[in-house]
């Protein structure tokens, strides 16, 4: 049972003060900490668990610059066997189809039974790459997957739908699944773990090798173009409550009640 | 007739005895081989140099039972009776063998002395055993378990001693020597045998019974808790030897997690349960106790490294045997707060917290059994260099409008470097500690500076949970900064940073070539405050009429023996009435935040450790609970709120208390 997982390095933004460049085209990344995209982390963990249960080879692949090697190392430490880096900075401005095309060129010749991606990336938030990739590959797919059960040549997967409902469906293999957070609890990756895999060689490739022309990469190869990035304006509605502790509590409770929370 | 004893009196086929003795010794040696073959799988963490301190500890602890008497005179007396009884009888056997095989000297008055001494030690052994049975089965001392082994070991010892006296009694009844009264115990027994003829006929049988029991005991030693007779002296000797650091780089994936020293410690454990009594986690009703961990770790090691393991049926049998009695799962090691209370009371110095750290290191490396919140904290620790998810900018924000010189803005450090620490820099409550300390230093005109935004984590958090790769990285970052800014004098907010600098860094420094080693002095702020009070730089004139109590942080007190400095500062303030809690100084109770528990989810417990502690503080009648650690401060402050003591008890850091005593807020106009 061979598995391929697409991963991506994204900036950690939970506690960061984001700044956008003057042109409004991108977020300034110098001061940001980079990490594996959260959804992809769950996807790698799920793949490692399937591999541990059913055997086979697990390959992780990423599209990005040299620094993206870190997410590949993390994935290797989690239990992946091989890693491929599509070292190409030109994809920065690609849309979802452009990114999917890049990955497609690299994975189309691999033999696999299952390809996993995260549902979406925390930076661009397309939530489409995995699905477009499946179309390119001509494979069946399911999105928002929160459970996978492997049977002979087929899988039962659970999809997360709205209002706590789930859809259970049967899907033949090979297939593409986009993994939702919460499907498992990803293991901790220690420095010791990363050191252990430092000798595994990462296979590097680029657009030239993959036969991608300039027209297919970046803005030129995209049908959707980003016009401008901006930070959300500081909203109104913040109110500082004053008075004694009891009064403040009473006012807070009233607001909560008025807003229909309880 | 000269007093002496005929060996093998009335005994035929003495060769059978020698054959059985050889067999018993063979089994004993095999048992020893099993233990040693486990030990040699351990990481070699230290050389074993000759040490007078080790030798003297061997006598004080091993022979005179210093640690066993500590805190439990009854147990100490009971054990010394058994120990000296056992040792005396052992020496007696050695002497009679020398007398029989090498040269005959046990005759006349020497024999009388010999015999009388043996009577005394034999009786000591029996009294000690009866006492131990009473403690375990009648008095039912809570910390004692009642396993099969606990019974068989003492009963066998008792049977050996008793059968010895019976055999002696019969011999005296038949021989009736005039010196019999000196062998007083045997003499009393002999009075029971009024018919010498009948007694003589059963004598050989009873002699063989005694012989078999004694040889059985010898063979049994390595397979039961009596093995502590051999392992405990080694662990006592090794206790004070400095540990060698094993950098992550030098470890191989197949290495055992424990060092051989950890393994010897584990083998020395007799399950006496003193650790269970003092463990704050056990005390809070959590499903963890140091003893359970030790037994689990020991059984696992045996299952893994038993020399007969390549025989399949044996492996199955031993796995079955140990798995059955397994009351412990690996995840439970996350309960330990590394407070060191167990080690402080352990008669044989079993360093459970070190072994737990090693075991954690394995789980961290595997990654799958780290609790989710701790996983998150460790990720943050790696990404942000602190567990609080705070960016670098935020690290220096605690100082507010206080002007604090930043070393990284200058060429090199002038004077003291105040190492603020992650929690003290980021946590809103703990920041008060830093601001107060800075105010005090300014008031006392002590020149100091901080590393500002550049301050890294000292590595303590990673170290406590066994994320050794991250610890070493953070240690290198710190050392690099100390070198770059020529920092040689450090004072810390947290006892945890203090401990890590003082006790963890040197072993790693020692592995470097001398020119790359960094020398620095590190003090905890309580030590510096006491010095400032002693030198007169801090003078308390305004009386504070207030009752206070002091909570000893584990890493300041038990780990580093700083008990008096904070108390000296508190009592230097006029009007302050110091009340000690039920558990204080080395006996202090953990607040529950240590061992990275503060960065984990709450674990199953009947009651929070911090709440137990705050209740103790309440019981003293104090109005203020003073502590000297940011983690204790946060934990106890929370407990104060959850127990509804907000109106009656304040929790303060020692610095805040000193600022209050000096009225610095008013004097400086700074908050």
C-alpha cells in the first residue's frame, strides 16, 4: 500500500503581527515562523498510521523554495520514507489549478494507492488543490475526510459535513482524499527524531525537469489573479465596561443574553 | 573440656551438603548474572572513581541505616535488627568455615564469646522479623504492600533462624556441656528436650532442614527483594558520583533509555513505599506512584534483557508473568512533577525522577504518547523559544516604563545579568516578580542588565520532559550569548533556570575542550536578596504587622538546598510573623507545576496539588503566602481563587513582598 502526501510550508500566524508589502501583493514573511500546514500535518500522521498498519511506502512531496525542506524533514521524522522537493519559487502567485498542475507533473509517474492532501492551506486557503489534482490524475476523490478504513482494494471514508453530520462513503483505490483536522492527533516530532532522518536524501526536482513551461507557472499560468491584499480594518463595537466588579459582571451577562448566545 | 563445637556432629553423607551448597551458590550466581546482564545494557554514563564519601555513605547508610531511621525510627530499628542479625549470622558462618577449613581458633573463651554473639544476633534477627510482620500485617502501615514476596522473604529468614536455634538446642540437650548457659538462647531451647535419647534421634533430620532452608535462602536472594543486599550498597556508593552527560548526537537508536546506574538503582528498591507517602501526585489521588514506576521499569528491563530470552517458552512465560501484574502504562510518566521528594526519602537513593526523565526522552522521540497539550507546548517552545507562544518582541515588554539596560545593545555585560526567564517575562502574574526585582535592584543600586529581546529559553522545559535535542540547542544558544557578551554573573527569577544553569549545563560543558568552556556564577534572586540584606544595601525600617508563611519551591529547596536565604529575608523585615506550614523546607509539597505539568492538560486527580498546598497555607493562619518561583506563584494564585480563599489569603512573590516592605511603589512612583 503506497501513499503519497502533499505537504506545504506556511507561516505561523496565530500570534504574529502581520504586515503587507507596499504593493499589497504579499505578506512580509521575514519575521514569521514557518511550520508545516496544520491540515497537512494531520494528513501525514494519517498516512503514517495507515502505513504502520498495512505496510508499504510513504512519499511526501512539497512545492516551494529550499526552506521547504524543513516540512519534508518533519514528515520524514514522523515516518515517511521518501521526500520530493519541487524547488521552484515561481509558484508564489499561482492559483489552485496552477499549484495542482505543478504537483501533478511530479506525482503522475509515481505508483500509489492513496494520495492525501490537507483540506486547505492556512495561507492561501484555496481548499481546491487536492481536488483539482485528483481531476488531473483522473482519480476518484473525497474532501473533508475525518476517518479512513482500508478494505481490500477499497476504502470506507467518513466526511465531515455541516451541523455535526457525517457522510460515510465507499471509494475505490487509488484515490485522492483531502484530510480534515481532528482526524487523529499528530505525533510530536522531536529534534532527536529530525536528527535521525537527516541522512535520508531528499529528491529535488524543478519545473524544467517536470516539463513545465513559464506560461504554466505563476500568474501567467493562472486563471485567477490576486489583485490586492489588505489587513482587515479595525472594527467597531469594542466597549470597555466600567463600574464595580458586580456591575461589570451584570453588564457582561446582559450583553451575552442580548446577543442571543444563551 | 575446652569449649568448642563439633562440625557435622551426627551428620552422615556430608558430601550431599556440599553438593547442595554448590547448587545453591550456582543458582545465586545465575541470579546475579541475570541482573548484571541487564545492567550492562544500560548507557554508561559515568566512570566509577574511588570516593571516600562513597565509602563513608556505604557505612552510614548501608551498615548503620542512616536513611532508614530518617523520619521513621520504628522502621529504622526494625531494619537494623534484621540487618545486623543477618550480617552477624553471615559472619558467624564465615568464621566457623575458617575454623573448620583453615585453622582452628574457635575454642575456649573465644568460642564462648563467638557463641554468645551468635545468640544475640540470631535473636535480633528474629525479633526484627516478628516486628516487620506486625508492621505489615497487624499494624498495616499504609505505605507497605502485601505481595507474596513480602511474606515469603521474611518467613524464610525467620525459619532459618528458628531452625538454627532448635538444632543448637537439641545439640546442647544431648551434649550438656558446662558452657551451655553462655549459648543462652540455645540453652533455653534445650530445656524443652527432657529426653536426650529422643532428641538425638531427630537431630539429623532437623539439621538437614536447617541446612536446606539456609541454602534455599542463599539461592533465593537474587530473585526477590533481598537482592537489595547486593544492589543497595552499589547504589549508595554511586549516589554521589557526578553524572556524565550523554549528548543526543552520541546516542544510538538501539540504546537502552536507562543508564546502568539507573538500573542498579531500580534493582535496589525494596518497595518500602516511602516515596509513595511523599509523592505529591499520589497524594492528590492521581494514578501514579514512584514505586509503581520502579516496578514497571524493572520488569520491563527484565522482559527485554533476560539472558534466557532467546528461549521462546521462557520469554512467553516471563512476559505473561510480568504483564499480569502490570499496574502501570507508559503514559503515566507524565504525572511526575520531578519534585524530588521521593529521592529525598529513599533509603537507597533510587533517583526515580532521573529514570522518568530518561523514559520520557524515549516517548518524546517516538512522539505518539506525548499528551496533546504538551505536544503543543513543545512545538511552541521550538518555534518561539518559549512555551507561551509569544514573539520575541513580547519578551522585553514586562519592564513597562521601568528602564532596564539591555546587554544586547552594548558590547559586553557590565556586572550582573538578570536572566528573566520565559514565564516571568510573559505571564501577566509572574511579570510582577520581574518588575519588583528590578525595582529592588535599582533601589539597592546594584548595576544590572538583561538580555532583552535576545533572551532565549534556558532549556529547562525541554530537559524536564526529555526533549534533549531541543534542550541542547537552547543551551548552546544561551552559552553563545554568555560568550558574546562576556556574561559571568547571572541571577535568575526562576529556580528552574537556576537549577538548569547550575546543575545541567556543567556536565555538557565538561565535554568541550577547556578553551571553549564558559565559566559563570549563577544565583537565584533569593540568594542575592539575602546578600543585599546582609550587606545593608536593603534596610527594612517600616514594620509590617503581618503573618506570613513561605512555600519552598522544589527546584530551589530540595534540588538546590536553598532553604534559609528566603526565610532570612522575610524575617529581616520588622513586625513580620513567620509561620511554617506542616510541610516545609526539604519536606515541602510541590505546587503541581513542576516537570512541565504547568504546560500539560490537567490529569486525573481527586484534588489539585496546588489546592492541597494552599489549604496548608490557610491552616497556618497566615495572611500572605510567599513563594520564590514564577510557576509556584501562578499555580498557587490559581488555587487561591478556586478554593475561595481570595479574601483571606494573598499569594505573593518574595520580591513583591520586599517591595511592599520597602514601600518602593510609592517611593519610586513606578508600578
